[in-house]
């Protein structure tokens, strides 16, 4: 009985995190300029795309895990972002 409770809890925790929605910051501060969020692409990994703030005018991309931790992105990307309460 003790083991089955742990298995059920682990399964429910996994399912809850699999359906998490990440809240991309509305803007980033890059090279002393604020740049606005252009697009959020949810999925297994959420991608936040910000307007041309790189020195060459290209967009900034921040890629987050489904629990809001930065996987890959510009040094201006926050290391952690919040999850939305409602997707």
C-alpha cells in the first residue's frame, strides 16, 4: 500500500508538470535597451522570442523547460520564469 501511494503521487506530479504553461517575461533588457516579447511558442519546451535586440538586429530566443528553467538562450534571458496558473 505504501509503495502504490508513492507511485500514484509520482504519476500525478509528472502529469501536472507535463501540462505546465510558462509565462515569458513581457520584455528583456539587452544592451541597455528594452525589447518586447514577439511570440511565445509553447510545447515540450517553451520558446520566448524577443524583437531585434542583438547587435546585428536579430531576435533574441529564450528556451525553457516545462518547469520554467532556462535550457538555452541569450545571457539576457532570465534563468527561471514563472508558470501560468491557467493555460
